[in-house]
C-alpha cells in the first residue's frame, strides 16, 4: 500500500478515467450533432421533393424546364427570368437535357452534397490552434447551421446554383495546394458571380499574387468565351442590365439586400442614386479589403474570406437572398472582450440568417428601414465596422470571465442543478437580451397562432366543447360568476371603460417595465425572474396546444357581452378561431392573469417597502377582475395562469437553486459578515 501511495498510480488512474469520460461525452455529443444534421438534411429534402412539381425548383424549371430559357434559341434574357451571367448560361446549356431528366431528385441531392462539403471545409478552415472539442464538433455544427440558413433553404427550394460560387472560393482558399488551380477556381466563381472578383485584390495583398493573377485571367477568359459564344446575351447582361441589374425582379425588391436595392427603397433614383452607390461602394470595398488583409495576416483566413464576401454582397447590383451565405461565415469572428459579450455577434448572425426579418424587429413603421435591410446591415457591419479581435489579443482565447454565485446543492437530491444555468452576478448583454426576447416572443406568437386543434371549423367545435366543460365545472364549484360580473360592469360606464383600458393596456407594459427595472437596478434578480417567466410562458403554450378553449365571449347562447372587441358574429363558421394577430382560443391558461401574477409576486419578493409590495399585488387582482368583466376569460383560466406561474418559479428553483442574491448573502454572512452585499450583486 505504501508503494502504491507513493508511486502516483492511483492519481494516474483517476486522470485516465476522467479523460476517458471526457472523450466519451465528446463522442456522444458529436454523434448527437451528426444525427441533428442528418435530420435537418432529410427534412429539407423531404420538404422540396414532397411539394408539387409546379411549386418547387421554380428557378431550375425557369432554366431547364420544357419551356425554360436554356431551350430558347434566342436571348437568355428575353423574359428577364434568367439572372445568371452569360457564362452561367454557357455552362448550363449542355447540361439542359440531363438536368431536365433528373429534375428534382438529382439536383436536390447534388445541392445537399455541396452544402455538406461547404460545411466541412468551413469547419477545417477555423483559425489554428483549435481545441479538441471544437475540432470534433465544428463539422456537424457548421452543416446544421447551413441547413437551417435561409440561403441554403432557398437554394434547395428554388433549385439555385448560389452554393457553387461560395464552395469554389473556399476550395481555392483552403483545399487546393497549387496557386494556379486556386486562382482558376476563384476565377470561375467570379465568372458566375462577378462581385466575387473582389477576392483577387485580397489574394494580391496577402502575398498570393500568382493566385490573384490566375483569378483575373480565368474570369476574363470565361467572360470572353461567353461573349464570343453569346455576344447578344453578353451585351444584354453587362451593358443593358449593368451586370444583371433588374433581372429576376425589380432592383428595389425587399429580397435584394444590396446597397443599391436599399438606396432605391429609400426613394433615391437616377444619377444621384448611382453616384451615391458608387461612392459608398468604393468606401465599403476599401475598408473591407483592409480589414480582410489584416485578418488574413493574423491567421484568420476564413474570417478574411467572409468579410470580403460580405463586401461583395454590399456592392453587388442585386444580391438575392440565396446569395447571402457569406454573412453566416462571419460567425467565426470573435468580438467582445468580456465573456458575456462574446456570443452577441454569432447569435445575431445565426438569427438573421435563419429567421425572417419580421421576427427580428417589431411591426412598427419607424423600424421598417432596419427590418427591410437587416441582412445588408449585418453584411455592412461585418465588412466595415465590427471590431473582431486579433489572435494576438489577450482576450482572443480568454475573455474577461463572468462572475458566478457560489455553487449550492439542490434542495431535492433527485433534481440535479443544470451546470449551464449557474447564477450569474452581472446583467447580460443588453443587445443580445433584447434580440432574444424579441425572437422568443415572435416564436411564442406563432406557436399560439398555430394551436388551433386542426382546421378552423374543427378547432372551433373542440374549443366550444371545452368551454362547456369549463362552465359545467365552474357550476359544480359555484364559480360561474362570468355572466353576472360582465352584465353588472356593462351597466356602469366608467367601470366598463376602466376594465377595457386595463385589459388592453397593461398586459405587456407592466411585465416589460418590471423586466427593465430589474435589468437596470437588480441584475442578479433579473435573471432569476426572467427564467421563471420563460418557464411559465412555455408551459402555457403547452396548454394552448393541448386544450384549445373558447372564452366566454365566444360561447354561443351564453349571453356574454364582449366589451373590448364589440358584437360577435357567430353566423360566420370560422369566427373567432384565428385572426391575423392571435389565436382567440388560446385561453387556458390565462397569460393575461399569469403574467400579471408574475409581476405581482416579483415585486412582492424584491420591493424594499411594504407599500410597493402591496401595490404590486394589486395588479393581478385588477387583472383578474378585468379578464372576467370583459368576457375574455373564465375564472378557471386565471387559476390555470396561477398554476403555470407557480410551476415556472418552481422549475427555476429546482434547476438553478435559490436566488443568487440569497446565495451570495449567505456566503458572505458565513465568511465576511461585514462585507456589503449590494456591491457584489448589483455591480455590472
């Protein structure tokens, strides 16, 4: 035993066991991510192939279908449906017949393989050195993000070729070894998308001059070949349409996320717009290339390539949605010195590239210029403004750490605390928080809208049946006060107006105000309160989906007067099931009451004064009276709201433990009784 103790073998065995456990977890995570990537790929392919032939692969049909432009003996651009370069038409014309025969399966699976290759190359191109975890997980993560991105989904759906130029550039920069071969690949990509010729100066200024020269020569040769074979089409594309402007749709269409399209949408036209576009485009190209060269010399070549691609998006006459993949590649850049800021840019890029712009920003008129150009703004930020860290920065690998509260054991041994839900002692990044809150609410609204129980007519019948069940239960419990309260309030004008105003105005204002105050004044409590609200809302969505319920105002023959929405027309079969804004049958549980109860409890727990606590608890009481008096909820809906809010607080406690402020106070009380708690918990 003595020899064993002094030899260190038990420690070695322990270290080996820990390393084996880490490797096993990484292998499991890698397998799970590959399965996720496979599921996403199968889903995208299934969506395309199960769609009727007249509605899918419309761009490919436009090119190679029975009446496609590649069959036409005249100009490719007679119908303005073909948006590619003349070189694209020259390459695709010989492939017309086999492409037509394999339209659908072959093209879709071929595009899928290109996406997989693109993801693997991007994963291998991460700046070295990379950790073992990153090396193992980067491939499936990259492929999954590509499958979710709007450019790839549009490419698969429309049958576009926009994956090919991006793949050619990455092959030329990261895979091929010969400089001339690299230049040829990038030159072909530029012949397919002319603004990618910006990669030639990037190569030149990063001491790859032979590759840059080969790029320029290949582009010129391919374009000249197309001009010689199709002079009329080349003149149409390069001269009449100014490098494709106006082909495939109006240049001011929202789908055109180039600077030219944005200026047109702002109302600028003619020589003023062209001059401003050229001036701003030159500034963007200059700044982007300087930044890209700096990142390339810093060993971040993938980021340099992505920045250059973003500049190509900005200065292109037309940059349609399926051509915007370069923005997603900028997620590899690291911005922010603090750990809490490090995820802002990657999360913003992923959301912008995977979700519609309407989910990014609210539907407000003054935000339309931002919402209509959200991808362009992301490309502009990546190309010219975002301060990506250099690898020589001490914060590149080790950002300023986030302070956490001392760990505490779970109250119940069978509920392990989740390690990634540790209690943070500072407020989260505001931009990331606002973005996630907006996207989460947009997703909540979509799920709530979709929870109709099938068709509109079936959903209405089921909701009314559930409404009768609730009414019968309330009668059994002697809680059926909705009709009496509703008619009593209607007779008193000022009281009716008060409850109508309270119902329509305070539902969102008060929770947002509470969250805002907590974020600014009590950041530790903000995270705890936000988590409990999120859990409650998620549970409520489950209730909306499983139990669609007609509120009293939508129950025929009940005699409830809808004081907020006006007289109901029950003769319309689909009335009340859905509107463009909300699902009228998402009544159980009542989040009107649930969110107000959450506000009241948070204020009662955190407020320093008794009058503040009492005022906070009045809000759920007034809300309960308002939802019943206006005919929008049953009494039991409020009870359901209370249940999900209580469950939200309970889940937060079980998964995270006590509030961080309580934990820190207890720790300091036991170790440093005189140390002030407020400085530790309220600091930024």
